[in-house]
C-alpha cells in the first residue's frame, strides 16, 4: 500500500504488511502541510492507522490541518494508531511547534510514546501516537538511514463486536392503493363519542387496515457505520468548539486560545466516555 508524492523529490508513504491483514483505505482531505495515508484494519486486527510525513520546512497551516484531521479521526474511530516522521523536535521543550503539537494531542486524549532520539543527530522526529497503551517500544539504529527503526507491539487486538438490533417496519411499497382505499372507506365513525374516544377509535381502525395490507415485520440488522453514541449533546459541543476555534484564530488572544483548549479537552473526554 503506497502513496507517492504528487510533485517534487523525496516524500511518499508506504505500508508493508502481511497478506492476512485485511484493510481498507480511508478517504482524506486535501492537505498542503503534510502527506498522509490512512486505512482501517478489519477484524481480528481492528484499528485505524494514520501514516504521516511532514516535510521539515515550516508551514503555517500545519497545526490547523492536523487539528482538523485528528479531531475527525478521533470522533469516528476507536483504537487509533498514528505513525510517521513529523520533523518536529518533540524532545526540545523550547520548541514552540512541539509544545503546540503535544498540547493538541493531549486535548484529544492521545499519547505520544517515543521518548528516545530517532535521528542520528539526536532529535525525536519519528512518533508513535495512540489512544491505547502499547508494549515493547524500541528504537534501534540499523545503520541504513539517518532515521532509526521504531518498533512496538500492540496489546490484545480483539474483533470489533457490532451487536445486532431488532427493528420493526412495514413494507409500504407492497400496498395496493385501490384495495386499501376500499377498506378505509368501510371505517365507520361512532355517533356519540368524546374526542379522546374518537382519536383512539381512529388509531385502532387505521392500524387494523395497515396490519391487513402491510403487516408489521421484525428483522435483526447490523448498522456497520452507525454511531449511536454520538448524541445531540456531542454535536452541540462540536459546534461550540468550531465557534471557539474561529474566535481564537481571529483574535489571537491568549484568553480565547485557553478557552478553546479547555473546551477541546472536555469534548475529547466526552467522546471517549460516550464510545465506551
């Protein structure tokens, strides 16, 4: 699985995997500050993988693009693995970009696991970011590149269990208009009845006709792409976050920046709680 750079030298992304790993590529927005490749692994290796290469030159839209990308990914997926060469000196506490980036992933309840230098010049550029613990992370110099090999193991990767739901429905398309019209005309109206009694009678009579022409059926279904946990309250929080983000960008005031960060932390925690 690969994605070549559209123009210029260098760059490009590739994934080498075992044949038994079933995966499906995920669509991504057009990005100008980095190269990305994303795919979802199918059971029993259920996870979403995002591979990133960020060129070393500064790009003003990187934080904005990575924020939108990760927020979207975290809202739709669980068990997320983000890998790649970010060309950010994560090990340097005085690096403004590193501080901003680490704050962003912290807001989304993600964790960056690589603590050792991954480049021969001594900086931590190659990152492993997940929303769950990993095991046996190692950084080894193979002597074939300026970058070192980062290896890790994931804990239990269980199949995604999608519980079936039972739904009830009527097959309205099978109704013959002429036949149901005749039956509806045979419904008589009580001469003396209260409003409540008339409503009850109407509903009962109508249901009886519908049961005759389109009886209620039940069926077990599996909503593969549904997200019942994403409630109206979460949608409202997402909208409020967008408002705070725009206000922060327009004013560049610290108070608006802090308000946006606090809201994103709360929103990310609410997403995680709702999913589990």
